[in-house]
């Protein structure tokens, strides 16, 4: 399965079978979480049997049901947001390859998380992971011409279009897609930006992970500015 196959197959899932992630699947997730923690310099924890973290009082939108396993990022408010998105999405795509389903969840019952939280820090965001009752479904996306700019002449390079499809399919909070990617006139230098505030930096990290994986898979000679 190619990176693009995985990205196209992955959809947010909010309704899960009441089945814990165990055995080889759990071990593979543990490895992915450990790698993300070291490479990204993050406090990220894989938490067993903690469905309470998804039980929000009076929540009506985006409720997670049945998930017993969670991936929890602990940080000071906003300090590591882009890295959280970038490395968290790597875990999400590995989970997809394992046959698991996932959902980024900004709204969670943080105080009910079983994650270890040092003084002065808090649960920043949680990813639900488990066996979905469905595989999810595609969501509406903004057109590429809204999400990106090519500053050169002629048609958009094929590798950039592929990478932009991957970015277009990246999950963002409330499906906001508040990001913009630019390919400079040299045909290889790329910038990515998002507005400040909220969870936009987490979203940008997720988008950059998708773009980077897809661009590298094409074999293109490119670089972030």
C-alpha cells in the first residue's frame, strides 16, 4: 500500500466497537508513540481502557463513542502544537495501516484522562483509536486552487498536485482547512502557513506531514522554505 493509498483510505471515525486495542496492534502503536515522543520531543502517551476521556457533559457535536484506547499529548498551552500535529498524524497513519480507526479530538474530558500530567502542563489534544463500527466516509474539502498557489508559469507540477491532494485530505479541526501552501517559482521551494490561534498550528503540522509524505513518495526534488 502506498502512502497515498493510506491517506485516501483514512477517515475520521467517531463510533467504535467496545473492543480494546491489544496484542500486536497495541505493541505497534506503542512503538509509533515512543518514536514520536523521541523524534518530536513530545510527551505523548498511549492510554489503555480510558473511555471516560471522551464523555463530555452536554456535548452534542463530535462525540466519540465506544473508544477505549487513546493517544494523549501533554504540553504547555500551544508551545508544541505544530510538532503535535506533525508527529501525531504519523501515528494516525500507522494506525490506519494496522487496520485501526482514529479521530483527532480537541474536545475531551481532560480531567478524566489517565495520562500522567506534570504540574504546569495539561492534556492538549487526544486521538481516539480502535476498531470502528464503520471505516468512516470522505468529507467535503476545499478546492486545490483555494488551498495552494504555484508562483511559476505553466501548469502546476504533477508532484506538487499529488502532494496537495494529500494535504487536502488531511484532517483539520471542524474541517476548517485554514492553511495555504505555496510552491515558489523555482518549482522546488515550498511554504506552508496557517493563521495564529486556536488549534491551527496542530492542523498545520498534520497538513505538512501529509504533504511531505506524498511529495517524497513521488521522488520530487523539493524542500521547505
